[in-house]
């Protein structure tokens, strides 16, 4: 069995990104009159945040699409593409927990 390499070390990362990258702007928009401007799937009142929360809670793609018939698989895919682009634009820093006996600045 071939060893699976971590995503960040994948030799064809650029090719992989080009394959799955989509124009999420066709499916996701923000309007201050809909959910106070949260990004939503066009033609719905389903926010990106809400849909990601369903997946975080363990819902499957089938469950989501069956529960929200106005949502398409492309619209759902756009939610993840939007989230991926948002994450790409942010910087995250690992913060290690402090020991109780640590003194700040030492």
C-alpha cells in the first residue's frame, strides 16, 4: 500500500488546487437585507456559517441536500470553496498553553 502524504507535502498541490477551484462568486453573495449581510447561497437564506455548522455537527451532504431542496450540490460545493478562499487570506498562529507557574515575560 502506498503511503499517503500530508496535503501540504503533496507533489502536485498546484494541479490539485486548479482541479477543485471553482468560481464560488456565482453561488455565494452577501446582501445587507438578507441575514444582516452574512454570506449566503444565492436564492436561499442559508448562510455559509449555518451550512458549515451542519457539517461540523456531523450531517452528510445527502442529509443537507434532502433537508434543503433549494440548495444544489454546486451551491454546497461553493460554500466550501468560499470558506477555503477565506482561510487562505487569514494568518493563524499556534499558541501553546501557559503553565500555571509561568510568569509573563520570562
